[in-house]
């Protein structure tokens, strides 16, 4: 029996975890969702064959990725888009599709050798996209385990993405409806700061946007700053 760890702080990967357990009933799967549990002491007890990482916002220390095979799933066609906030940076740059790249974790940020890539459609809300990506990551993990894929070095000139901060969710200065639509949808998911406008001490947060012919419709949450 092999042991595998699924490392993610996102609730939408609970379904991915259950699917992996069902698909590999002869193996043991352990879900780690917080930084406190992602320690060498716990991993040395589990002795995982592989640590699969569909989403993790924290630093992965070298004493972990040097002792265990860690495979990260990054939402860009690497080496394009190394770095933070890949989904939002892709949409801002006008991409309609991308690829999820499975890489081995190394010292450099998103610089590791590549196991495989799969296409991902970027339509819909961030929640829709992450749900879609979860199904694709499931397929990729199955392929990596079943086919014993050997990673190959990245090729090409890298493009670096900068991690976005909550202040960049302010849409008050945007005047193009298509751009406003993209801002609202790309931030519409649990754990992300919704697109907002601050006015007279009140914050208006937007979600569930629809792009109509000459207008947008969205839900608005109004809170006192």
C-alpha cells in the first residue's frame, strides 16, 4: 500500500480528495489543509510516496521537498506565468484559456521540471474555474500515478506574475464594462477579496456578475467601512 498526501487549504478540493480515495482504494490518502499540520514530524510518520499540491499559499520548506516528492499544480502554461495570483493575472492579460502545469517543487518559484500539462477554460467565475480545474487535476494525478511520468526541465523564456493584493480589487476607476465584468468574476470565490467600490464610508462588494448586451448585472453586498 502506498500513502499519498493531498495538500490544499481550499474547501473545494474536498471533492477531489474523496475522488482520489475512491479511485485508488488500495492506497491511503491523507488530506492536509493547514500550515500547522504540514510539518516534517507528521510527514515522517506518514511517509508519503508523493505529496500532491493543487493549491497552497504558503512557503514549502526545502527539508520537505528534498525528502519527499512534491508535485504542484500551477494554473499557467509554464514557464509563462510563474508567480502569484495566476488566475487573476491571466484574465487581466486577456487570456480565455490556459494550461494547468504539474511540476516538481524545487528551490525556485514555479521553476521545477514538468510532469504534464492539461488545457483549462477560463470562462465563468473564479469559483467555476477552480471547480473545473479540480476535475482536471484529478485526471492529472491519476496519470502521474498510473503512468509513472518522468518530469522534464522547463523550456523557454519565463514570464513572472506578481501576487495581487486586496487593494487591487477596487474597480472604482474602471470604465470599460468588459474589464469590470472580468474583475468581478475573477475574484468571485471563497477566500478571495471581492471586487469593490468604497464610497462615503460604505463598501459595495460585487459577485455573481452577468455580462448582458450593454450592461452588467451583479449581486451587491453593502457594508459600513
